[in-house]
């Protein structure tokens, strides 16, 4: 009894060791893993210089009225100091709810959403169809793969300039339509035809990536699953629905997310096809460029605000998309 009491008393009276502070834990971690910190230091420095600093600078500009007339600049030997002022969230309020906000933001936002949805849908469906075709045993399959991946391998500016020549009034596209006695749209001048041309060119350039990614996913699905489904009497559609699509779920979720991000921020196709002179066809990203570099005076503050809004939209979309994927996977077991 006395021994038990003494043991309990000794255990209860034992003082707990103080938990090391944050600085002490950092020192211990550095002493133990100094080589890892040394390896990632160059990457952190590069990211800080190329990503973090411009992002912080851009966010600061959105809170000012900076433009090309009031920023610090040098004219000859004279250095003119910056004279822009802090305006808080005025730029965001002006973009979203200010006078003419529909023409300056919401019309481009609606077109950007429609552009992204249509292009990603076409990328995925056409890419999946070509991947299913190339996954079969065909004569000359390697040649077909090489030809179909060329639009993605060729630099974007070469692809877009080639399409620009073909879509011009005297180009091969209107020539073929004329030979078939069909209407010849003004692909580079008419607003509706411009949007159709942009979607067509972006689809041409984006399908190969989806095709190659989905083809890799198809080849990772065990053939035994198809054999078992066929022995159970499953039709081709049932094998596609219950074997192929579940097997592609991981790859599909990744490529669709990447496709949305890339298409939402697709600058090259719109700018190289139409420049900044087609206001009805401008995406949010090209409109931001027009504000910051395509007009006088250059409105750096509003352009930066568009960039922050674009980043915010993509962050919110990615968060909801990943949450939806997690719930779907959990529901499917």
C-alpha cells in the first residue's frame, strides 16, 4: 500500500519537461536537415523573385491609382518621382460595380466562362475519342500518334499565325467554303465569327494534350477488367461507362483542372489572332493586358486588379473542384 502510494506520489510530482519554443525547434530542424534547406534554397529564391515579389507588388498596385503618367520614370537625365496615391479597394469596386462595369468587366467575364467551358469540353471529348481510337490495335498507330500530337508540339505562335492566314478573307478556309457554295464569314472581323475562330484554333492546339494524357490513362487500365465485363455480357457502352470512365477518373480530374486553368488564362490565341482591337472577343486576361499595355495612359492599377480578380476566381474554382472530387470519390468508395 505504502509502496503504491509512494510510486503514485513520485509519478504525480514529476515535473513535465518544458516544450521547446518555435525558435528552438527551427534550430533543431536546421541542424538535423541542413542539407535539405541548402538544396531548396535556390528554388525558394527563384520563386520569391519571379512569383512572390511580383504578386505582392501587383496587389499593392491594385490599391493605388498608378498609371503611366504618375509612376516613377526617367526622361533623359531627369528622374520624375512617383505621384500616385493610395485609394484602397476603389479599383475593385469600380471594376465590379462602377459605371460601365458590364462593358468593362462582366461581358468579358461571361465570354471567358463560356470560352473556357466550350474549349475544355471540346478538348476532353475529342481527346478522349482519339485516345480510344489510338488505344486499339491499328496499322500505323505510331504514325497517327505522331501526326496527332504535332499541333501541340508546334510553337503556339506558329500555329496561330498559320490559322490567321488560313482564316483571312482570301485564305484556304473561305476558299473551301466558296467551292462548296457556303457562306464565307469574316473570321477576323465579325464578332461572332471571331469567337468561333478562336474556339476552333484553341481546340486544334489543345486536343493533343488531352489525347496523350487520356491515352496513358487508358493503357493503365487492366485488360482483365474488360475481359471480365465482356464475359458477363456487358455491351460496349456498358464497358465504357463502368470500366473505362472509372479507370480514367484520376487522370480526367487532373487534365480537366489543368485545362480549365490554362484555357481561362489563354492569352496567346486571342492576342495573336486579333491583337487588342477586337473588344467583343477579349478574355479577362487579354483585357487586363490591354489596360496595362495597349492604351494611353496605361492603367497599371486597373490591370493589376484584373490580375488579382483572375487569380481569386481560379483559387475559388480549384478549391470547390477539389472538394467536389473528394466527395465524389468518397461516395463511390
